[in-house]
C-alpha cells in the first residue's frame, strides 16, 4: 500500500457509467479503500462527486488513464468498461505496475495469458471475474456440484439489451465448471433438427447455452438439470448493480495479496 494511512488507493475507470458509479460509492464507503482517481474520456478536472450527485469529494475526473495512475499513485485499477477499452486499460495499468480488477467479460484467452505472465514478472496480482455477485458465485459452485449427479444440463442467461457479448462470461464460466465435474454428454435426441438455426442454443461440451437480451433485465441466470422423473433448477438474479459491490470490494483488497492473474471470484471465496 502506498499511503501511510494504510488504505488501498483505487482508480475507477468509466466512473461516470452505471457500474462505475456504484464502484465509486463502494470505494468511498469502505474504510480500507481510498478513491485516488477516476477516469472518463469526456470529463477532465471536474469533481467526481459533483457529477455523481455525491457533493464535492476532492477527486477530479481525468481523461487519460496513464496520467491518472501516475498522479494518483494508485495501487488498484477497477474497470467495468467495454471489452475493447478494457484491453488497452489493463496493459496501461500493467505498464505502471498497478493491479487490475476487471469485471468486463469477452476477454480473449491470449490476453488473459499475457496479463498473467506480465503480472508474475512484476510480482503483483490481478483479478478478472465474469461475475462479482456473491450469490452468482454460489450458483456456479452449486451447479458444478449438481453436475456430478445430474449430467444433463442447459443454461439460460438473461441480461439487459445493451450487453455486447453472448453468451455471458458467467454462463461460460458456469459451463467450464460443470465440464470439469462430468464427462461430455450428447444431450437431446441424436436426430433432432433445428428448424431455425440457433434454436437449440450454443453447444458447449454437449450442454446448451441460451442468451436472452431484453430491456428491464440486469443480470440473471438459471441452470436446469434433468434426470429420470425429475428436474433441478438453480437460479440467481441480480436485480440491481449493487449486488456486485461486495465482491468488487473483496477483490480490491485481495488483489494486493496475489501474484499473477486470478480468473473468477470463486478462487477468493473457496
């Protein structure tokens, strides 16, 4: 930690956005964290609190991440922006030795491997998590456990209509965790035919993943298991973006103890 007060200095990227606003509030309200900077490309030298309706807090927006990281002497960068922006932002954070905490999904495996290598070379940690809601992490954990006994499964994920990637990172992470606990299963009738392409959803290791995008949703997922004479449904609903904030705060603190990249909040919880 860089400050004598022992607090972790955090820079929030995209602080004016829907997730960014919640992250700023979380950092301001956590006694172990300190808001050291905030980045938005459209704002510069305007007090963050005045824009977010929190009153002046003495932290101005910056429109260049690199300058903000240096001037703020940041420990951690939290980023929930879009995949294209996050990629560049993480490499910038790594250049300055700042630990990234990323909640945006859609990152390539090549980038994740590169970030892990750079982080290990620098002796610091980073976290990328498809979902920061504690309940969602438990949902994925329970689904992996159930797959040992009920291997036939389909995943339905439902998000707001502005989400860019499909399936969601949470659905893909759930499928990966399920695949690690069961053998591949060819589900459905062997001669089934899609009358409309994509009607059966995406195929991941034999299980099907379906994506719904509609106004009114935030982030939701259900995992449906089928067995002889029974079904089991495990569902999680984030009804507001506040649901992600305890996990974000946990990650911002735990990342200070890590070396290399951790993918998935479950590795910090279990």
